[in-house]
C-alpha cells in the first residue's frame, strides 16, 4: 500500500511506541513521527519502534502536521494516501483500514474517523470537547452545508487532494480548516465510526483551561474565516 502515516507528537514517550506498534504495517509504506519539541524521549521511542522521526522545533499541532507534509513532499515517490493519527494512544490505529477503504474502494477523497459515531470510552472526551465538536459541526452544517459529526484527528486523505487544500493553519484550527476547505473544493468526503479511549498522559489542550479557550476560539474563528 502506498500510504504514509503522519503522527504529530509532543511529550508522548509512554504512548508513541504503542501507537506505532498498533498500526497495521502491511497497509502502510512509512510511519512519520513529527517530534514537536518534546522534552522527553518521544523521538527515541518512535525511532526504536521503527518510525521516521522528523523534528519540528516550533510548538503547535498544525505546524507539526505541516512539517510532516513537507517531509513527504521531499520524497522521490509520493504517496497515494496520507493518514493522520494522534500520538497519545487515544485513537485505535488498528482501525486504519476502515479509514482508507472508502478511498480505495469508493474513490472518496477524504475520510474522517468520527468519535461521535463510534464507541467512546467513558471519560475519553471532556464535556467541553463534546460540546465544542457539536457546536463546530453545527456551524459547518449551517454555513457550509456539510454534515460532519466530528473534528476527529484520525483521518485519511488522498495526497494530491491534501496538497490542493493549501493548508495554512499552524495551531488548533488545522482539522477544521481541512474539512472546510474540502467542502469548498467540493471534495467527496465521508465519515466512518472509530473507537476512542482515554489518552496516555496529560492533554496539552483539553487538560488546561487556557488550552480549551484558545482551541475553541481558534476553531470558531476558522469556521467563519473561510465562509
């Protein structure tokens, strides 16, 4: 399979090895971990698990994703599909085939792993995360006419379509920017149910009041920015 997985990671030394181990290797060509200025052994653990480690010295989720894309662009052989998954072990990487099959079998351009449609472990998402997802997807449906149920980080997209989106956001608006631009480009998108569990370690966004406020603000302003 000509599929590359990009994992943005910041201080995930306890989780990153598990995430990499659970990715079905027969489905992917390369696993890229973008070390987003970790102060622990994230990079070493990722390399030990067999991933390509790409450093991104400036913090922020979107910036790490962009760095991963830049690495992929430097390869001589481009991939067909990119899969994004978090490095905190909250997603179930073994569900990767569920995300890419609609692209391979039904020619979808992008597939979002929906935690709202899937089975969530109790406590895996905070009430503010659940409400924030509902509000964001409601506004996208109202303003853009697209029926997403989640802004889930576990997602798959054709590489050429991802490049066409000209992604710009460097922080918390990355996922919503991708979904909004896909809608504006009239890409063929769908969602599949995915499971979700409590993450390993401390959340850098939902774990702090500042993170929640900044993420919420950025997501809402991004929705109106592209309207």
